């Protein structure tokens, strides 16, 4: 038995500390930075699993939606993933 679910996932890339480092004089004010909000970008993800573990994880590109054609593509990928991971 295979189970699947679709959900929105928050997607963001936090700034590395090294990128935010800058030189300034001891008494000069530091620049204000805007916070990165995790909910600023969301992507749709589809996950399939069974009793033995994950079979397929697929994320849509930002701005894409799930259509009938996209669902058929995902099911074909699931079929191939099942053949590869669950022999027999």
C-alpha cells in the first residue's frame, strides 16, 4: 500500500553569517537589515511513502500549480520510483 500527500512547504535560503559581515569604524552606526520571513516563499510538494519508507518526493517550481497533466507526470515518476526501489 502506497500513501501520498500534497502540502505547501516554506522555502527560503537564510543568509550566511559570512555574507553579512562588513567593516566599519568603531563609532559608526551599523546598517539595518530586513529580516527574512520564512513564509515569503512557498512551494508545493508531493510525498509518497509506504511501510518501508519514502518512495518519491517532488517539489514544484515556484509559481507552478498542479494540473491534470502534472498529476499524470507525477504518477509516472511514482511508478518508475516503485520499480527502482521495491523490486518484485
